[in-house]
């Protein structure tokens, strides 16, 4: 079953898109072989920027939200994918515990968690939601904006396992990106599957490391497809510690932005692209979309006002 996507783009398919469509069998085989060597995350979401002449991922989330945005046509595919993922990890799985973020006042986020619970329930699992928020001390029903109810329950930790008062899960699914670090209650759970693992949290993971790894993947994929890897890979640099509030590390940032703009201009000239290049400056760890700035000229960095500096100080 393949969903029919609705799009406002009705122009001719460009060369890159046509190459991908014509190479679908080879691409699917490439992915199958890659998954045999590398275990994919149980779930993920990827932000892709389509410039028309280039198609590249700009962010990857290992604790994805937005499940409530799936269309009705997409839900059977989501359930099928959930079944396949669980069968690989724990074929005899019966109970699944979802650990959400702690911000219980964000009811739109909780609508996403409820949809995630529904997907895995339809996949044949008993699914409940356990909160590690110390404010959740009892079974807590919450009414969502769409009129549905979600139930959060306080987790219970034994010496080796994590669950609820009357619920012992085989697998624990994190929908909490651990930006503040891995809480002790989630550590040393050697008898249960904890997915994604703790080292995938933003307190450990870095975007620069991710893009270094993706660059190697893009090179292999580009070679297989017979295309320039640049067409599917965003150029990037890392400049270490930058403190916008104090203005430290700015020279490193300027030199990296200038170098990237020069490389992009060279590529634009190679492909005859009449667009003004830009660089996106963002924090190296997850920040819920905050701490992001677009720079089209290195001189822009010399004219940052207090509001922009505060926005970037995350």
C-alpha cells in the first residue's frame, strides 16, 4: 500500500527527481542491504529542504512528534511499520510502555502521544503511557483539544525493571529527547528494551556528528545513483563553542560562514543556479527549533541586535 500524496507542485519533474524515480528498484535494494549491516532506529523524522535543484535533509529527530498529523490513509502503513519494527526487536512482545516528554501542559504534544499509543495498540500490543515527571504522582487523565482523553501514569522502578503499578513492559519506547540528560530512573535497565537508547538523547548526540556520518552515506548513495552527492547533502561546518550573549567565538563563526558561502557559490556557478546562497546557523544539539538564524552575508553577523542574540543564546 502506497499513499497518494497531494501536492501543489504541477511543473515538470527535474533531472534529480527523474533519476530517483527511474532508479527506484536499485534504491530499494540499496536500502535493504544497508539495513542488513546497520540497525535502523525504531522511528525517526527527517526535515527535508527541497530547493528544486537540490533535495537534502537538514535535521533528523530520533524522538519524533507530529504523529497526530498523519492522514487516515497513512495510518495502515504506520501500523504495518510498527509491527515490523517490534517483530525484529522483541517478537514475543506483549506490553509496551511509552515515556513522553514532561511538559504535560502542551496538550497538542500529548495529542501526538495518544496517536502513537493508538498506532502500537493497533499493531497488537498493550500500550500504556508512563510519565517520569515528578509532578505526576497518580493516574492522571487529561482532556485534549480534539475532545479525546489521554491517561498518564507515574512510572515505578524496581531494581532491574521499569513499569507501572500493575504493568510490566517488555519494551520501553522513549518519546522524550532527554535534552536535560538521562535521568537515573532510566539507567541500567538490562532486562528490557529501551528504544531509542539513552545515548541517542540530545544531552549526548550532536548534529555535527550526525552530518559527518550522513556525508559518508550520501557519497555511497550518490555513487550508486550516479549523481553528485552535493545534490542530496547539505554542506556544513562546525565551529565549537559560540556564546552569542557574550560575543565570544564569533570570529570562528564568521570564518566558517564565509567558507561555506564561498563553497556554495562555487557549486551554484557549476550548476548555473541563479540564487543567492545562504547558511543556516543552529545549535549543535536539539533545541525544539530555537536558536536558528539564516545568514546570507558574513557581514550579517556583525549587525546582530540584542533580540537576535537572545534568540540564539539557547
